């Protein structure tokens, strides 16, 4: 899943319950690189979610790090929504 906000920030998350204790930030980019991430997500069918508030909160997390527990609920709601759409 990729999260975006208008101001050119892109965050990508991965969650594989069999391997990950919590969702992992896999990409965090801004400006031109954020647009490249968005283009690649579209090309490969990765869901894109526009959520500026959550993107701002995730922006400070280092790539390959788990999200903090206080964001579990917000991220879980998005992942659940994506599962229902399948």
C-alpha cells in the first residue's frame, strides 16, 4: 500500500503477518521521487491511498522500521478496507 499527500510525500507500507510483527515502512520519499513512487505503484497495481494526516505521522519513521503502536488502528482500518475491496 502506498500513502500520499498533496505536498509531494510518498510512504509505502508492507504488512505480512507471517513475517512482520507490525506494518513496515518500505519507502519514504518526497518531491520528484514521490511522484516516481506513485507512478510505479500505479504501474504494478499497488493500492494508492491519499491520507495526508497519516502520511505526516509516518513521515518521521525510518525505512525498514515498524510503525509505532499508536498508529496500528489507523493503518489497520486502511488495510481492512483494501481487503474488503478485493
